[in-house]
C-alpha cells in the first residue's frame, strides 16, 4: 500500500471521558472512507479527561478538505464537548526563531532546516544582538535586531508581535533567548512559544542554572523544553533529558556538556510540535509517540 | 469512577491490516457494555499487520466470562482472520524459576514476589546446583535440583517438563540459568520461556559476554531479556538496557556493574509479560506501554 | 603479579593545593616499599583544594600497620595541612539499616549482603514498624522496633544511638526510613548516614516527591543518595540517576518505576562508600571512580 | 591563581608497569618548575601496562619548549621503555573532513567550528559527491570532490593523501563518509582517522545497520566512534551512546533518531581527541576524562 504522507489530516482532541469515544471517532473517519495511519489515545484517570490523536489519509475521504472541520464539529464534537484542532500535513509550518548570543541551538535548528531534515519554514530570526546576523544571512533568512532595555521593552515587543503576525508565523522558538517575554506577548501566542531551559526543571529555574548545579554538587545535569507561560520556567514540559557529570566538571565543563543536551532536547520538542503530537492540558502536556 | 482492577479482561490481537479494525473491536466491547480502561494499537506497515491490546472492565459486561472467547471468535475474529489471546486480571500467573549459581536475578525476583510488589505465584524453583536451596526454603518455595550432564540431559528435561506441567506453570524465567534447553523443551512452552542474556544482543552472544566486551574495548555494556527460541540468544527481544563503562573497568567490574543491569532488565521484561503487554510476531515483539 | 586485595591501605586526603603534592604523597608510599594499586586525584580550582585517594599493598611495606597513621602525620600531613583518613581493606565495615514499611531498598541490601556480593556486616536493623521483622529473622539479623511519636522522639533516639554504638556500626543506611533524624543524632555520625531520596534533588525535596513530579508534569523522574546533614534533603550528593516517564504514568506507576531506581542508586552510593571512594568537602562530595 | 590555558604541555605515556612511575614522572615536571594542572593514570592489570596523561603550565618551566621532548627522552623515557607523545595547547589542530551525502554530522562539525566552540582548523573538506559544496563555501572551507569508482580508487586515494599532507592535516574525520579507505591510506594516518558508525558495535557492522537493527527487533540503537584500522568497523572504540526505540519505530524513524546520536557521539570522540585525552593500545583506547 502506497502512503501519501503529504495529504493527510490530523485531529487532536480532548474532552470529558465517557464510554465509546474511540469507536465514535474512528467510525467518523472510517465511514467517510478515510484510512487511519496513526492513532493514539490517553485517559487521564484523575480528571477523567480523554485525549486522542488520529491521523488519516485524505485520498478517497468523502468530505471535502474545507468542510472537515465543520462536519466534525456538527457530527461529533458538539455532542461530546470536545476541544479539538485539525491540521493538514501538506501545510509547512512557519517557525520564528528568537536568539541572543549563544550559537548552539540556533545553528542546530538552521542545520536541520537547511539540510531538509525538517519540513519547516523559517520566515525570520529575531535577536537582541547582532552576533548571528552573519549566519542568518548565510542561510538567507531575514534577521531583525531589537536592542531591548527596561524602558523600551513594551514598545519593542509590539513591533516584534507585528513582525511575527506579518510573517504569518505558526509558532516561535526561543533558542536560548535571554529576554523574558511579557504576559501580553505570551498571551498573543498561547501554547505557541517553545523555550529551552538549561536545567532539569523544576530544579534550578531562573538565571545561571549551571552555576546553581555546580554549587549544589549534583551528579547529573539536565535540559528542559517547555511551552512558555506567564509563569517563568514553569510552563508545560514537552521534553527533558540529562547527562551525568562528576566532581571533576567545572562550571565551564557543565556549560559545554549542557549545550549538546540543550540542542537535542529543544529539537526533540520542536519535532513533536511539528508532528502535531503535543497537546496541552492545564499545566501539563500529552506528548504522543 | 471507581475501577475494579481485579475483574478486567485483556485481548491481545494480531491480524492482516485493513480499514475499520479499531472501530470494529472497540465497538464489540462498547456494545456489550464493557468500559475500556486501556487501549493500544500498532500497525507494522512493512508486513501490513495490525496489532492491538484492549483491556476493559467486566462489571456490567453483558457476555458471561466463560463465553467471551467464543463470542469474540464468532462475531469478530473469524471474519478478520485474527490470532488472539484472552486474559483475565483476576488470574494470578504461575511463574517457574530456573537458576544456577548466580544469586542476583533470583534474589531480585524473590524480593518482588515476597514483598507483594508483583502479583505472581512461584510454584517452584529448578536448579542444576544446590546453591540456592537455602534461600528457596527461607521463602517456602519448593526447590528441585537436577544434576545435568551430557548423558542425562534428555531424561532430566522430561522430568522437568512433567514437574512444570504438574505445577501448572504459566511461564518460565531463566534467572541466569547456565544450561541450554533442548528444542523439545522450548517447543513445549512456546513464547513462555523468558531469558536474561548478559550482553547487548546481538553483540556478544554465547558464553562469557563480559569477557568478550572487555576484549573488544566497548564503552557500554548491556543486558537483553528475550523469549527463548531454539536459536540460541536470538529469540524475540522484550527489553534491553545499558550502562556506561570505561577503560578502568576490569572484567570483574563489568560483571559487578552488569548484575544490576541484568536484574532490572529481566524484571522489566517479566513485568511486561505479567501485564500481558507483549505480543510475539515472527522473531520480534510488540511491547505495549 | 598476584594482588593481595585483603591486605591493602587506603588514604583519603584533602589539603590546600600546591605544587608537588602528588610527587610527595606517592613518594611516601614508594620509598616505604608500598606498591600503589590505585590512585586518583582532583583539584578544585575554585577553592584551590587538592583531593587524593591512594591505595597500596601492605605486603612488603616497611612501616608497621599500626604506625602508618602516625608516620604519615609526622612525615607529610603536618607540613601540608592535610585532612586525611586511613582505611585497611581487611576491615569489614559494619552497616546499620533503618527501614520503615517499604521493602525494595531493604530487600536489595539484604540480597547483596547474603549472596556475598558485598563484604559488609549488618549488625542490626532498626525500624519504626514491625513490617520487616520476619525478613530480618530469615536473614538472622537482629531487628529492633521503636515506635516513634512526637513526644518520645528524643528519648528513642538516645536509645538508638546507644544501640548503634554498642554494635560498633561504622555507618548507617536509611533504606526509605520515613522519620526525620534530629541534629543530635546526625552530629553523632557525621558523614556516616546515607539516605535515599525518591526524587532528582534539588527538585521535589520533602514529602511525596512522586506526587509532586506527577503534578508538575515532568518527563523524567530521579532518585538521589546523599549523606544526611541537619539540612533536610540537602546533604552532599553521592549518586543520582533517572528514568524517563510519560503522560501515561500515574503516580502509582511513578512509584513502581522509581523503586528500581531508588534501590540501584542507593546501592551504588553504598558501594562507593564501602570502597572508601567518597570524600565530603563542604556540602559536596568527591566520588572517585 | 590565573591559569594560562594557551601555554601548557601535555604528555601521553604508556610503558611496562613498575613501582614509582607516578612519582618519577610528576617529579620531572615539579623539579623543572612546572605546575601540573591535570593528571590521570591507569594501570591495565592484565597486561601490566601503565598509562598516564599529565598536563602542566609552561610559564616558569625551566626547560625550553623545543628541548622538552629530548630532555624527557633522556631523563626518563629511555630508562622506563616509555612510548610517549608531547603536545602543546597553543597549537591549533588541523582537522580534515570526509563526507558523502549525509548532512547531520558535517553540519554539526561546521557549527562547532564556526561558532568558536572548538579550537580547531578545518583546512579542507573532501567528498565523493557535490552535495555539500554549497555549505562548504558558505563557511569558506576549500571543498574537493573526487568521484570514486572501483577502477580509479587507488589513484584517487594517492591524490587525496597528497592533498591532506599538503594541507598539513593533523587528523581526519569521516563524517558519514560512505567509501572504504584502503590499507595504504589508513597506514599513512595511523590512529588519526576517526569514524562514526551508525550502530552499537560490534553489533551490526557493515552496511545498513539501521535496517539490520529493525530486522532483529532490538529495543535500543547505538552509534560508535572509533579510530579506523584496516579491519572494517573493528578499530579501537573511542565513544558510544544509545537511544531507546520501540516496535513503533520504522527504519526511517531509526535513521532520524540515530542521526542525533551519531553527531553527538562523533563530536564527543573528536573532543577527546582534540584534548589529547585518547591513547590507543592494541585494539583498545584509554580515554581519560
């Protein structure tokens, strides 16, 4: 069976749990002649919430693409109080990158983009420094610098938001961006800003986590990628990983070892987001595999 | 919603893939008033095989327990050429242990059993040495010693098989048992003998894997738990894990570090088997999470 | 060359860093005809502190065993302001275990002891419950129960300290012991009480760390073994490890997965302590490999 | 104390083990007024071979830089039959890269180079395809393409060797280079060619390891970086790491997950090589930390 990966639909759903939901949703796809290529579900027992991700081929599906949303809403979603998103795999997501001076995460994202490993557009890079203007130009990506200080922050953010909307970005990656975004900014892009924090959250939030880790004498350091909320370093976690260290490692060594961790953890989180495998509920994520 | 964990049914299914299978199977449970508490499925694209595990509460289910199998066969399985197993969570599995002289895996299993962490019966321990008779007696488990040599192997195995059948064992764990089982033995218990091999298979099969690993100068050692087939150390893998080593580690150190790995990997494999989360297909396993 | 592992000396040293220390210390052993079998050193650049562990064979060493300490003090330690400990490998350490109701860590320690994997004596087990009396008796280890409450805590601890001193214990392991020890108790056994905390410290200190982890939605859980100080869950860390989890894992699953982590992390920490490979400096450890 | 990292010497030594070697070597540095900043040693008990790495500051060292080698040879090395290398930290190593069509390892190396994370020169990139000419040019690195086939291989390699010697390369990295190098080539650069193999060697050597891994149904995949010898995929291992997989992962997913592993493992191996922390002995490595 030949698969047409570029013409598939993805539904991400959550709703109050009840009997029969899987049957009902899969039947919707089946009866309309869709072929399910991936399905995952989860029930959070504590809150009795049902989560589901279903992906199917649109070839032969008997609802026109632009009517799937409204049909699903009427036939199913209304009745079961579903919150849902519909995505199509032929749409290439547009990802904005925010960076400061650190290179490793930014370079890693650019490599994945430029080599074609990821199907993603990068319409612009925004930075508070000029450090990465040259590399952005090498990759032909528009680069915007905003010198942010305490006084102009509100005004700058307004410009940034306009720029992001003008470039029709789907989501934003903070690739070790060293400025704290305002509530207004975050609320403009809910569950659409992905950050990488260089510690194993909730340990060592805030500034200089490697210094904190060295000070505490931990034997493992970590990195955490999460959706940004207005609560600093406390948003829904998408991905974490760790590396073992020892008493021999200075702060400088922690930084060096941590950088590889940060770029891998960030890219795994973005990959899950790109595949539409993440669902935010409350302050937690469901990340389907 | 109060769950009755001790009165649930589990269906493990595989069959040729086709549209609608998830709907059809979940509908079977739903229409008979069962409440699904866990569902996982997988489609092996290469061979177009569909795998599914579904677990539901029997309270309120309108098919009597002893007729579920035949009803499922008639209503569903026949039509879709399904291979399937039905298990009930109120049945406590009976696990036989084979051991030689090594203590770590055996002791770990006994600890899990005796502390009540695992719902499992251990009707007997079989060994080719007397080393563990005392610990078996401490835990009140019948212990049988068979001195095996090249001449009496066939005869001994016949006695062992009889003993295992008499004790109605559901599956067998080789807890670092240092004898190779015959084809007859293995065929008597297909996909029911779980072994732990002290290497990262397929690297270093056969004897003395830690010596082989030291000789080769690897930087990581592993352990592999698998169902035993007549092809030595080549059966379907259930679980693997590794630990990092360095040039400093002598063979003795590899053995020491490896022991903790072996017991954890073996126990994870047994846990998956006990939860009925493993499905063997060809020489591979599907291990649902 | 045949090694006599059972007749070796171990020196653990720290002092202000200066040129030539390695030469001076190794020369002491060499000139007195000792054969160094293991040496590791570390310089903490920030504080300019030198750490060293050196182990040598006593066969042929020309200083009598009971005069090594005083000779080293006079020839070397005085001059370089060294803090040091001298240990002999023919002395079997005496380890007391404190436990509450959890079985997994206690059973794991008993298995290592009883199977002969560890050269250690266990002169007694102390508990605030009777849960493990039976297993202690199976292994012929004296078991003492003290019912602790807010009113009798001081008095009970005095009895426990007396018991520990009477049994000449070298160190104490808290194998998921659910009582907080007083400052007096801890100061009586400085850097001699090893705890296992069921989280990746400094994340989730205090009670119910798995509930905290589930609540926060982390993607990894951990365990931490540390020397106990009067600052709760904040003593020098000896060993940490982690296991990946997902949104599928309930608190109950975290507890189950965490137990294997806890017992392995605790036993690795004890192993390092038994090998005299740990040095505490400030609130951190040097753990030689 | 201020360190001068850019003016230090590194000695890598191995010789037959005997008493007093550490004293003798450290005394050499100390008496000539060098300050040791890092020292590590290892004794391979089986073969009775002593390994040591010592790094010291040259400021104040009383042997002129160009006479250290000859002085060490005369004063120490001759007497103890030492094999040794002397390196200076102010020398920036020159690394040639061989690549084929895969981008991930090459891009990762270029990122580390261009961002200044690594102190390394990349005098040239050699490839059998034109795929990466553009990226090489972006980074201003000379790019040479050689179309290799069965007939011209010997001739091409001669040209490549000349090119490498002309560019005074110190070592060569095969960044997923898909051609097998001849014995002549390898012997020209002994222990100076670093490869990344996309499996957990010795499992799955040769072609298509991810296909082999998928076929075998392993639950973990790995990557191995090693010095290239004339025995294919069997050279001394420098670094290995793994990532867990499941039955859900197609070969395509293994390739995707493996790529991140490959680039990290390769870069760790190169880092150790750049820090002069690797010593080859027989078919194994000592990799100091």
